[in-house]
């Protein structure tokens, strides 16, 4: 069964970037995340919507990718 929650490692793999850059993306204002202690969890559906919302639009992530 595919997990409904992603981790920073999954974001890193999705964008083919380093760990620090993945954390920069996760900490971007408006990025969908749940923080429990020092760990971040990203709801899969919210992440997919977030990516869709920014597809073909100018956003401030250019400095992270």
C-alpha cells in the first residue's frame, strides 16, 4: 500500500535535489506539511495539488531548484 504521507526524502527524490534543498522547499511558505517534533510529513494529495498549482506558473521556488 502506498503511503498517504511523504517525508522530506520523498521530496528530495521527486525534485532530484539534495537534502538541504529539499528542506528549503518544505519550509517554503504555503508548502503543505505537518510538523511533529522535528520531523515533517507531507500529505500526498496536498503535495500533488501544490505541484499542480505551481505548474507553468512563476513562483519563488526557482532559487531552490
